[in-house]
C-alpha cells in the first residue's frame, strides 16, 4: 500500500522545469515508484543527468535511477514512440522496470492524422485530443484490450495500478510526475486553448493514489510565463519578450517551435496554488530575467516593473504569502538548468 506520495505539478502552461524537479526529487529522496499521471507523447521533459541532456516524453524520471516507472491510467500512449524512447534510454545506459496500466488508451495513426490538421489552437499534433475524445466517447482502444487480439512485442510490463499499489501490505513511497500545466488544464485552463487531460494535483487521485497519502505538493513555475501554441491575446509585441525568448531558449521540447512570452501573472499563480494545494513552490529561470535585466509582474490588472531581481522576488514572495492561505512551507528560486 502507499505510505507517502509526493506530487509535482505545473502551475503555468507547461515548460516550467517539472522534469528537472522530478529528477532532483528522485535522486534525493527514497521512492519505490515514479508515476506519470496525465498526458501522453505531447509532453517533453528536458533532463540533465550527470551533465548529459536527455529529453523524455512518456517515460517517468525513475528510469534514470533504476526506480520502477509507471505510466498511469490517466495517460494516453503512443506505442511506437514509447518503444523508440525506451530504446533511446537503454542506448544511453538507463534501464528500469517500465510499467503501464492496461487501461491506458492508445494513440493511433488515425488520431495523429486528425490532430495534424489543427491550425487554430496550436496543439503539439501528437494525437492527444482525438485520443482522449474517443476515450470519453467510449470508442477508444485500451492497451489491455488491444493485446487480447494482437501479438505485439512490447518493452514494458502491463499492470493494474490498483493491485500494484494496494494489493499487499508492503509500504511504498511514490513520486507522482505531472505533464503540461494548470493554465492548460481541460477544466481550469483558458478554454479552448487547453490540453485534453487533467493537469492538477487532483489527477493523482484518478490514478489510484488516495489523497490521505499525499505528503508534499511541489508547484513548479517560471519567473515569467510562456505558451506553446497559437494564442493571439497571450502577449504583446515587445523587444524585452524577444530577449527573454532567446536567452531562455524558449522552444518546445516536443515541437521545437518558439514559445510566446509574457510577464508573470500573479492572480493565476495564486489560483493555481489553491486548486493544487501547493506546499512547496519552486520558481525557475529567474536568471533569465537577470540576464536581460527586465523584471515584470501583472497583478490585479496592473503591471509592476522592477529595477532589480531582489525587488522583483520580494514583491512576488510577499504577494503570494499574503494572498495564499494554504500550507506553503517554502518558496525556492532556481537559477541554473540543473539545480533546484
């Protein structure tokens, strides 16, 4: 049974450094499993492992430390891409038990073809929306149903997460690794500019991890905001945002396209803190703003500009601590690609 579960959740629109934080937690704490709880091949986690850059899409970060890595029932799976990813990781020397709940739905070629025609929202064109649509329309294909009638050599174990987590009396500590972000959550995001899965900490319960086991919720964000897609009202034309995009290397890990950039919107952050019940807040890439010497925050419709990083950080921390009444243990500012 699960003793403790720690959750990593993105408080913005994805691309905030969740992979880096999950990787750090897997290294520094004792976990018996790492669970990916939402999304599919549209995710892109950039990991620096012993100085080596690795981009993962569907495999949880436990693979880097030999920890059993589970793709949970809330995910959808592109089987050929998953096979390629596992082979890539093996080639780099990373091997761990990789398991998938048999109830996960499969992204098919038909889903990819349909998603490839999108020109309005700016999806990653990985077939995610059509796969989830068919899941809820009860016309999708689950992995365990597919394997009943098809012979397919798969490089992972199919499991039932209920049996795995609750089938005996052994105690387990689980790291729950999220994908995408709160601002593009299907329910809480800026609809229709959203993804098709649940990106909140609550999605962890949908994967068989009871709330009573939750120990810490790590909310991840950047010192500014980005969006990967087509949203005309997201930002304004400004040389400072172009500089942030260049210095911050704001290109999608899955698509490679430029991300839109804007100042940090604190009203949205506070909402995300409440909905996800965040206990530890990690703010990445403050060094990018320091390098371009530009600091800005939007709060309650007013844009605040600052001369120094200290002034910027103090305003952000004071505003969050005053308006968020949750059990926030710490706020950490991160400046390097690898550190937390």
